[in-house]
C-alpha cells in the first residue's frame, strides 16, 4: 500500500484520482496521450439500456470559470458497451473500472446494472440519478429522497458489486438524499453532478444551448461541491467520492479534508487533457508540503475541529 | 495523434480590418493533413478555441481568423514572443484523393484558411486545383495573392462586385471540375453542394467542448451514424451529410 492509495468499497486504488463520467469517453482518446493505468480508476460514459443519440446542438457553452454541457447521455446502449467498448478498453486499462449508469425508470436502472453485473472488468456501478440534461429521467430521481432510495434499492437487489449513487446538487438538502441512499443500501455516494445553468446569446436573444439549460462544471462549482461533500460527510457513514471543479492536487486534498475518500476530475480533462496525470504526479510533493504522510488518513480531516 | 505543446507567436499581422494572421512556432509533428485544426488555450477563457490550420511549414503553423468575439480579439492582440498552449493534430482533415485531378477549392471569408495548405498539398500530388474565394467587399479580400503565388487559377468573388466577379462563390462554379473542397458559412456549403453533382469534401464548424472526442459536445447525425465533428470530422463527405443537423 503506497502513500497515495485509498480503499473504495473494499477495492484498493493506487491513488484517489478518478476521471469523471462523460469527460473521459471510454478512455481511448486519453490512452493515446498517456498511460491511463496511472489513474486510480475512471468512470466511463453514462450508459443507458437503449442507444441514445443525445441532445441537439449546440450542446456546449462557456462560463467565466467553467463550462455548460447538455450532451443528453449520448451512448451506444449497454449491450454495445459490453460487446464493443469494454473489450477495447481492456487493452489499454488493466484496473477495475466504474460503470456509470443512467435510466428513465427504476426498472431500466436495474436492468442496465444487472447486465453490467456480469462484466468482470466493472469494479463499481455508479448510478447517476442526477443528469440535468434529459427529461423524465436522470435528475428526477435525484431530487427526491424517496425516489433516490427506490432506485438505489432496485439496483442493490441485482448486483453484488459496490453501488455508488451519483447525487445532484440541484436540491435543497443533499444530505437528506445521501442518507436515503445509504439507508437503501448504497455502498458510496459521489457528488456533485453538474449544476443546472444557462447562457443567453445577446445577438439572437435566445439560449445558447439547444436544450436551453445545461450543467455547469469547472472551477466555478468547486466551493459549492466542497460544501456539499462536507454536509454529506456529516450525514452518512458510507464513503464519498468528491467531484466538481477539481483541477489540482491541492483541490484533491481539500475535497478529502471535507470528507471525500476518492476524488473525481471532470471538466479539467477537457481543457487540459493531461490533468489527471499531472494531478497524480503533483500529489506526493503537495502532500509533503502540507505534512500528509498517508493520503487515506486525511478523509474528513477538517471535521470535528470545533470540539478540540 | 494529437499532441499538447507550448508554441511561440512569431508573427501577428492584420490582413484586413477584421481578419488577422498568426504564425506559431513549436512542435508541429502532430499536424499531419490540411483540414485538421488546433485548440488554443487563451488567458481568462475556460474552454480552448478551435482554429483550422491554414499552413504548416518547417516548425511553424499559420492560422487566419476574424476577431469576432472575446477569444479572437485576445488572439489578435497577441504579440510576437507570446507563448500559447496548443493542442495540435485534431480532426480528420481533407482526403486528397477524394475529388479528382481538377477540384475546385471553394471558400467563404475565413473559410478559405484550410484551403491554402490543401492547395499546396494537392499541387504536390500533381493535381490542378482552382481556388474560388468569396468575400463581401473588396476591403474584405485577403490571401488572394498567396493563392495566386501557388500558380493556380484563383477567382475572387465579392457580393457587391467591388472586386473580381460580382456575386457569391457559387456564381463562379460554372466551370469544368472533378470535385470540390469547401469551407465557410454553412449556407454557402449547402449552396455549393446544390450547384455541383461532383464528389465533395465539406469542412464543418460546431461549438466544441474538448476538441478531441471526449465530451460528445459536437456530435452530428450522418448516413454513417453519429460522428463527432472534432474527431471523425471536421471534414465530412457530401454523401454522408444529413442537413437537418
């Protein structure tokens, strides 16, 4: 066990850095650039039961310190992912991977998870109940504790693999949703998904995105994500994967101090394709600067100081 | 295969009131074909900005662009010596063998940019391209002499007739041709296709997130399935284009 290693639901990661779903495809584009086996693991593109072409263009807009996307879960469907994408991924990535799953009904979530449960390459199932860019699915399950618990329980019944539930920040009380997922059998939660946002084109006086709204990610959302990781850490005992605007080794450490066991990196991959590799390389020196000997020991380290 | 590198601006010059030319020096080895593009990271902007490669020579490449928004204005004001983080070798590029021996190179405005290096490469392959360059007025014309200096027939059109042929580039297409390569406003590309039944290679522009296939932000439907403009494009064959995108 190295200084950087962490344990995520019983599976050892060499380091806590995980590219977030939807920013890393199925890994090949990045495998052309660097050996992606340096990653803790990664979460592949959100997968649904049927193939999805995604939303109309434009799907991308920009903010002052981040980006908006409304891709709309474009993916080839779970069977094509298992048949075509995962064997290709196996050639360039030799660690268990996180399968990110979306759906439009409780039974669809469960069916996609059931099919992925039989794939040895998949280490964890990350159940996305927080996509803001599709109607009638995704986020509608993540904004109500009862619906979140229902999806969690349904997935729990069909798989022996660890279940991570990916939470939406577009709620009043994220801790209550996290607690509902924990009570329904989730092994971990990941947060935050993107923050619902929009831009308007001054010339056309219309929304920039064809979907009108999209999900904001990038450094703009980091403090918001950190606050939510903090709140969820106070409410649950299961591990938390922190994400939202992480772009440096310092951000990773800050997320872990707030309560994260592992950390996902999203938008940074899209503007700095070497972001994850660079963060991992910078971690040992950054840990030394802040007197951290073993990374796994700092999770939640910023809590409880009032009592000292 | 794409590369990331730091490039140094060696030349920055205005070509017209709106259009500028920038030459950047660095590792250009990933820039393999005309029609490919680069992504520039600019101070204060979160997303990179894509630009077609206008030329690649020695250890440098050239881009032409209109200062139309925040990013392109920043870029216009870059001085020689400035360093810029660039992703190179993006996109598929033009197929030099798809459009026969006497293709038309049809560009509108800054859309002529990738056609310049394309012309050089086609000439190197022994082909005889003709350049049709469309602008609004005489004051907007740029790179006419550069195309002419390659020794190819070069026709300029202006919408108001203040230079060259009066009208649109499509009004100059009435000549024998084996096929065409085109880049410019989408209405122009569409009009070009409606004026020729020959093979055509079309270069498209879409709002992109990453520029290298990871974010799925620029996916379009084609007769060959979904294609990412940044990865399986930006050049599509006319036969695979579905215009409803």
